[in-house]
C-alpha cells in the first residue's frame, strides 16, 4: 500500500466509520497518460458505505467525501467515488 492510499483510508475511516471501505490505487492503468505525474499516486477509486452517507443523494455524498479528502485532492489527478447504500 502506498502513502496516499493509506492517507485516504485513514481520513475516510476516521470521519465516516464506514461499514465498508475500499480504496484502490488505479494509477498503474494511467501510466503515460495525461495527469500521470510519475508518482504512482495520481488516480484512485473509493467505494464506501457509511451511516453518515445515508439519506444523501449521490452528488451530496460525493461532495462530502471530497470535502473530507480535500487536501489529498490537491495532488490527486482523478478520483472515482461509489457510495454503496445498505
């Protein structure tokens, strides 16, 4: 696991106390493409399920996730977020 992935997981776990969380580094799929800075930490995906996201529509939930990881998003090129309802 890389440093950015751990940072994302730590922040999301701390704020959301998720029932399910998966953070995947997908940077390897974008090597040589736009936004690849060579760090191996430029593209990520998140799947999350949390009581704090219940009652929010998809966009509201994604905005809340982005708010929690806003510092990391200053260096990440692309993020995919899937909110799983339970």
